[in-house]
């Protein structure tokens, strides 16, 4: 457990806010269980990634500036998403490369902005969060989390420490699920075909539940599962870590 | 008749055609997976493979910073070795230079080793129009020439063809007996090609590398046909994109160690030829050696400080094999010569943004390509950069089923996202609105773009009954 009481602002993300508020509730619960003082700024909206991902950098900058202003004084900011964390840490500096003041703010926020699993393992130095969940799960590496942030072992350590759980790895566990932000609606057929591959791999591994750290991937995969009536569930890591069954 | 021009605008239709063809899906999946796995295993066996990649990247960076000087040095050395250098700004210029040389060579035939640049400039069509027959001697290219298709992959051009497809093509065009045995198919092609090697007055190759400090053209291959093309005919012409240059012969080792392993998982390909000038007295080889150096959009790419990195590419094809989108839509969907992640980068650069505006979007930006790139090109980042260029420079058509243009929609979205109160209001209104659609927490069909595209193949979760904002206000502000 953390020695000192840390104060952290929680960044729910727009998808989390609108579609998966339970992910936020669970993340807050887990962080508090670990002694973190969690705050939430109600002026929060989105990190700006949809515009950036589609090539509209001016629009992305406007929204990003709002985020930079919002978290100027936060000690830590925690997002339950590898993708939104990547937006802030990797792409904000790129977006503001020609604006020295904003760039300075972006580089400064970069140091304080963490993805949920990363924060627990690297900052709090905790692996066992006191969860228990006797089910067979597989972990899906979301692309930004894995390749932009290099976070691969942290979620696995956290899952591995959950009592009663069985973590099974699926084949090609680092293959993209096909969400890809606006890719999911620009190339919907390809996007769904990629999800089908991912879900097949999860089933073949014998998993009951596919766990990931990004609401985008989970919304996409759950949508295919629901449409096709597949015997598989999805769950955000924060939801899993809040379980005490 | 084989296809010409840039058809990248049809990526959606062509991609879906491939996606719905089980035969093609099998061919792409098994071949890309085999090459991907071979690369992984081969690179894992090399201690310091990462350092090699970094070194290659540094060298490419050095080249791009001083491209003019290295090219001049190369040209001087080629001339000193007794060869000739020709500069071509455009495809047309390159084609006419080669046609002139072919006429001078006197033969009615030109034998060709596998060269993507010749596909890029549509050389076969130009030769054909000039009454000269181009004969592809690479087995994959030979198959595609019979089929009238473009390469579907940078290093494995006929990756999408099964043995049965090849047999059918040979029966129809070469009147051979049907067979599904690769060895027998190869022998049929070999027999047809041998004659041509002996008849042709000119051999044409590409180049994997050209070396500035020695004037050497380096070609690698597995079939031996390139060595044949570059040595048997009286004239050898190497057609080369200017970005293929490396500074010194001593740098070649870095690239050779990366290229074979990245492309096919081979330590070295079966043949590596270093061609330095025409034959000298008492030696075998061509009487004349010509190098055609092609720009065709490369200098414009060099001028773009960000996109310059795309010129680092050594055409190993590893990014295609790693790409989950390429594996699904296949090479022809990209609508030009280069496919996969690198094709999505360089096609808009070389052929213009407007005709290829969809390509940078044909990626989930997963980054698997960057993981395998031997020169560590930051492909997803460059694709994002191109997306932004596309939105700024080419008018976006209104998406089908959409009331407004994408830009208008994004502007409105950004306007809302900067205003937390409006965001909260929109969030409440959307909850009212979705009552018409949602059943037990799910939405099966939405008719308005872009969600219409979402619900084509997936269900959409309904917005949660209350947002996190609402939950927080209820539970936290009371405390």
C-alpha cells in the first residue's frame, strides 16, 4: 500500500463517461482502497483524440488546450485508457510542437499523466490490490498501451495477483482488435473481421472473459459479441480489480 | 490487359471484395503469417538486431540529409567504372530512356528481373507501345504478367495466387499439363523463360541498394533470374529510385543482414550480386551498363521534413506481413503498386494526395508495422501526419448517409468539447434521444452516419443510464 496519501485527478475519458461509467466507479474504488485521494474535475470532456485521429489537428488542439488548462495543478492524473493516455503523453507534444508555451505545458503534464494499471504498479508499487475473482480470463493488449506506452507486464501482474483467477494467454495476443478509433466506422467491414479473429483467439484459449484497459476496444469487441451471440464477456481491468467475489 | 493508373479511391470496394473471398483470405493469412513468423524467428537469432536497426536508420538519415552529394558521387563512380547514368524526373522520362536503350540494343525483347520501380513507372506498357516485348523472369512476376495483374505484395508479388491458380494460368497461356506441384510448375516457367534469356538484347533490373563510394548496384534474389538478366544480355539497365543509395560499401553489411531477415526470414537470399560497371576485357557480363535514377515524387517527399522518413524504406515487405489490415484487404485494394502500411504512406506522396486520400485512413494505427520495420520508420505517426495533410489539402466528400461534411462535424464536436456545460446538456439530450433506439442496453441499428457504419456489423452499447459525471455529482458532492 502507498505510504503517503497521494492525490490524483481521475480522467474518466469521454467513452467511459458516456458508455461505461461503471469502469470509472470501479477505478475510483480500487484507487481509494489503495489509499489514493481521488478527485474529479467536472469540467472534463474529451482528450481530443477523435479529431486528431481523423486528421483535424486544429480541432484537436482546441480540445487539448482545454485539458492542459484543466490539469495545470493536478499532482497526478489517471486515465483508465491506454489510448487517451497516449494522446496526452505522446501526441500533445506533437500537436503543440510550434507553440512553446503549450508545448511546455504538454511536456509537463506528460510527467504527471498515467494510465490506470501503470499508476498502480509503477507509482503505488502495488501488484495485489486485494481483488478476488475465480474465473478464466484472457488479457488483450490494446495497441496504444502496448506500443506507444510500452505497458505490457503491469496489467498482467495485477491480474495475476487476483485471488482465484486463471489468466490464459491467447494466440497473437498483441494483434490489433480492429477498433482503431474512426477506423471502426471508416472501414467497418475490416474492423469487424479483425474483431472476429480476436474473439476466436480468446475462445480458443478457453477464456470466459476478455479483459482490456481501453473502452474503445471493449465497446467494439462487446458489440460484435452481442451481435453474434458469442459465449464470451468483456471487462475493463478496473472492473476486474474491483471484484471481491 | 493489365491495369494502369492509380485506383486507390476504390480501396473500400476492393478491400471488401477480398474480405468476402475465402480463397484470397486463406492465401493472404497463411502467407503473411509464414513470412511474419520467419522474420521473428530469424531476427531473434541475431544478437544486437535492435542495434542493427538503429544503425540502418542512422545511415538512412545521413543519406537523406546529403542525398544530392551521395548521388553525384555515385554517378561519378558509375562513369569511372565504364557505366552510364541517366536521370529521370518522371515516369515518362524513365520509360523513354529505357525504350531508347532497348532500341539501341536491337532485340525485340527485354528480360526483366523483379523491380517494383518498373511497375511504378508502368514500363511494360510503355515498352509494349514501342513494339518491344517485356518478359518478366521472376516467377511471381511471370505469373502476374500472364494474369495481367499488379504485384499484391512488395517481395512476394503473387502472394495471393495458389498453386491451382498458377496451374490454371499456365494451362491457358503456355498450354502445359495441369499440375499442382510447385517443382513442376517452376520447370514449366523455367522452360518458357530460358529461350527468352538467350534472345533478349537487354536485361532490366531494379536495385536493392546503390553504393555511392564505389558506384555499385546491389541486387538480391532467390531465383537466379536477376543474375541472368544482368549478365547474359548485351546491355544491362538498372532502374533505381534515388532513395536506394547508401553511402559506403562498408555499410552494405548492415542492410544485407536486415533485408533478408526482415523480408523472408533468410540470413541472406540465395543470390547477392554486386554489379560494378560493365564487363572488363576477358570477363563475362554485359557490354554496357546503364543506371536510370528515378525521382517521380521522391524529391518532393524529401522536401517534407516529416514525410522524409518514408524514404528510409528498403522494401522488405515486413510491414505488410505484420499489418492486420493488409492481411484482410490484400495488396490490390491499395490500388497502386505499393501496398500495406508503406504503400499507404508513399502512394499519396508519389501519386498525389487527392487520388489516394483514403489510404492513410486504411489503418487502425496499431503500430505492428513499426515493430518490424528494419529502419524503424514511425509509420503510424506518418500516417497521422498524412491524414492531417489530406484533410487540409483535398476536399473531403460528404460521407454517404451523412448530413454534414466531416470537417463540419468535427468543428461542432470540438466546440462542444470545449464547453463542459454544453457537453453535459448534449449528454442528457442524447439519453432522451436514444430511448427510441435502445433495447435492453443495446442499439441494433442507427441510420445516421457515422454510427450507421458502426451498426452494420456490430451492436452499439446504449449510453449508460447516467454518465460518470452524474454519478460523481450524486455520490461525491453529498459527502
